[in-house]
């Protein structure tokens, strides 16, 4: 689960990581007054997508008049970045923050390394840039500092971070403390990544975290009530929000062949086969190990809400899930939803697949069947192309 | 011969009185009646569930029933605790079926297990089955058959696809191991490959992986240098957009990871016969035995 920059700043403040003041606006009202108070300021769009600056969602304002102008332009814009797709994402919230005189920008982040199964603090002197570009072009400028999770983040690790950032004296001590506090937050809040980019030293020799990205482990949200309260459903794909309410693992993609599958691995393989057969998957959908008729119907409704969908592939390997129950679910879903004027290909295999196929054959549904995934993918792609 | 699950296995079900635990205990006993000898649910000791005695702790199940293996069905908030309890009781093998355990919990579990003798399989996995001997997990028993192919997979239903085809190809399985779809899990592809390599009954391996991480690559590199028998491989998720988590928490391409296509190419370079579709696994394996 992602949060907004202003929410990340507030979390940083809770953990004694120095941030500048900020005010949130959903309309132009009050912008001029606050900008006057700040002197020079920065107007920042609050959306979850990265790359806001390049897309025109972050603007420096030397005067209050400029701040109002930027706020007017950014509020309500459809911000296009490399993470949003061409339609962009709508900006309904901005923040104003002081415009600092920045002397140097740094990068600081924490995430878990899968190979060693330990948290790593990642630090770089090349702050303010896209860290993946830095990793590509100058990997030697990125320090990766391992933390033993059973020992925790001791002061020496903070000192290593400061050293990696080539800091000395007062600022080295401050940044060492920031690294330790950030680690504390990472653990206590069940983060999957925290990123401060940039962490800055100003001309006045002060240290601030001036932008932050935080992502949380969705498996841990049950024990992070205050984090769940920060969720902004506006920022998420509406169909994904709806699917998550029914406990369905659904990810919307750009294609026109919808698929409904049991099991994440098989669902991925089904998407791949649609693509290999010359089609384009509209989604990832795992109906899970308890594909009851009610769940199948919910899943069907969600798939059909995507206007790009031109055909549906159902691929179920019955294990604990019985194919006859899935077939029943499909029949009831189609009956309840009404006329589905799209080609449907169904592949049932495993437990009770014979019974399932018989049920489908007896129903008055129009559909094709397939014995293997290869055949199913080829059939639905051909049907959609007609 | 087989790996992990053998005639000596004595199973305790942790979370036996929950709906999932009770349901699957029934199916496991149906497959091999004397295999599951105990259950544990704290506070419910002294009961019986369809003839299986329930204990308050894993240690008690060890004392009373000499269990050496546990299978865990407890809900995510309590699953890490259940794993650690089984490790503390010094079981040989712990298989955690539970899906949705917080990553930081698993990180702590893994570090706590560093010096233990216990092997953890999972979490978020279908379990382990040695056809004809015993089934520990949630896989459908009827598709399996005794034979000579070892199967390793991160995903449940994809494993079933492979198993079904290997059965229909007449090759059968020695043991099928679902290692789970989480980013931090107990046992990696490489660990299982090494076990199969030491098992004389296993004459070939099916290795099923997913995008994200580099566990499949590590196994492939070892296979290239050490394993001379046939290996058929499949990687799911080649068309998944980077940065999107595809159901499994582990199935996400992050910074520094190979893309799906690069992963397939790497495995191919290591001498693994890669198939484009899971429908082709059985046929690909059969080419080595005709």
C-alpha cells in the first residue's frame, strides 16, 4: 500500500526525521496567504505515481503570485509520468513547502534484500535523481549497507551511512541518526520500502528530508490500523479496489482478453499464453482456492466492467476447487448478469472436470471449450480477432 | 526412495481444529491413514478430531506421538509463532501452508532458524507429496502417481498442471515440493534440486518458477555444474508489467532483477529445457525417456 508524500513527511516527523513544514490544499483557497508566509516555495502535486517533477507536477515559486499560478495549473491537471500511462492521473491535492537553498542532495532508502533476507540501507551521494538511472550508469555511487534484523540498526550502521554519503561533523551525526530512525520506522510500520529522495543539506547547513516514498507490506496491514487510515482509494485502479473488497487478486492490464484463473502461477501462465498466441491480456485474476459460485460471479462482474474486454478465458485446474462448482458459478453468473455478448472459452481440468463440462454442455450458454491451456489461449485469441 | 516425506514421517497438524486444518487433515488421512498422528491447537488439548488426538503444544505432540514433521494451517497473524514453536520442538520438517504472513515476520523466523536443524517449506505453498507414501498439504491426491520425476514449484496450480502431465506421460513422481510464492521462504529451488540429485530414484526434475528474485537462476547454475539428468523448466509471468505484484508477493520484478525473458534465457544457457507453455511440460520430459 502506497501513501502520499505529505503523509510520508508526517511519518518522518513522528520518527524525528527532520522535515520542513507543509500545508495541504484541495483548492486554491489559502494558497496565496501560505505562500506569502513562506516567501519562496514549492508547489507539489500529491499523487502516488513517481516522476512528478518531469511531468510538471512540481514547480518552484519565487513569489506568492507565482505560487498561485502554479497551484491553479497543477490542481485538476491530469499528470502524465512514466508510471501513469498516457491518460495520466488526476491531481486533486497539492502541498506547499518552503523553497530551500539546497547545497547538496542525497538518496537514502531501506528495503529487504531477497537473496540475504535482510534489510539493506541504500545510500547515495547522487540524490534527487532517478536511483535506477544512477544504479545503471554509476553503480559505485550507491552504497548498500546490510542490517542484521536480529541485532537491529546500531549507531555504527548510522555512521557507515554518513561515511558513505561523505558527510562530516555535525551533519554526519544528524544523518547517522536519521538512518537509525528511518530503520525504526521501517520495522515498526511494516514497510516494504522507505525512500528519502532527496535528503538535502541547505546553504544554511541544515539537513531535511524533502521528499519521501513509502510502501507498506499489504500482508501486515491488519496490525497497522493508523497506516490503513492513510489509504487513498482515489489513487488506485477502481476495479482493483472493488476486487480487493471481494478478496479477489485482480490487476488491471491494457489488453482485450480477460482471464479468470485459480492460482497465481497459473494465472500468470495464462496471461503469458494469451500474449504468445497473439492476443493481449486484459488482467491478472486469481479467484483463489475457494472458487465458490458466488466468487466466480463477482469475478465475472469485475471482468465485464472493463470496457476494453472483448473476450473471456476461464482456466481452472481443479484441485481442492471442484470444476463442477466452477461451472455452476459460471452458469449462474451469466444468468444473473444477463446477456454477455462476448466470446467465452472455458478450460476445466482436474477434480470433477467431466461433471463440470457436462453441466456447461447442458446449459444454454454459448461458449467454446478447450482441453489444454495452449488450445484455450489460441481459441479465445482467434475469437476476439473475428 | 523419495525426499522429505518418507515412511518415517510422522505428522502433526498445527491449527487442526480450524476449518482449513480440519478439512485437509481429513484429506491427508484419506491418502495415507497412519500418516497424521497428532494435531495442535493451543487451549484445545485433550480433544480428538476424527480419531486424531489434539495437544496444546508441539512439544507435547513430540512427547506423546513422536512426531517429526508439522504442517501449519493457522491464520497469518499467528503463523510465524507456529513455525517458531515447531522449530523450538526440534522437528525435522515444517511445512507452512498459510498465505499472507507479513514479510518482516518471515524475516525474523528465518534468522531465528539459522542454527536450527529444522527445514522449513513454504509459507504460502501447497505442501509436499511423495506419491504412494504420504501427502502433507492441500494438493489434489488423485492426479499423482508413483514414478521417477521430482517436481519443484513456487506455485500450487502450476504444480498440479505439471504433475497431471507427468502422470499422463507415464513417468510418475518421486516427490513434489511446493516451495511457495513469498519473497522470503524457508527452502529455495536450489535446496530441493540438491536433495533430488542425491535421490537415486529421481531420474529427472521439473523446475517451475516465476518472475522476481533470482532463486531459479541459482538452482540453474548448480544444475549446469553438477546435475547430469534431464531438467525441464517453466517460468510464469513473462508478460507481467514491472513493478506490479502478480498475486504472489514474490512475483514482482524489482530493481536489479532479471526480466522474465532474461530469466528464461539464463536457465536455457544452463542446459535446462525450457517450455513456453505449462501444457508442454509432460511432453518435453518424455522426450528424454523415449
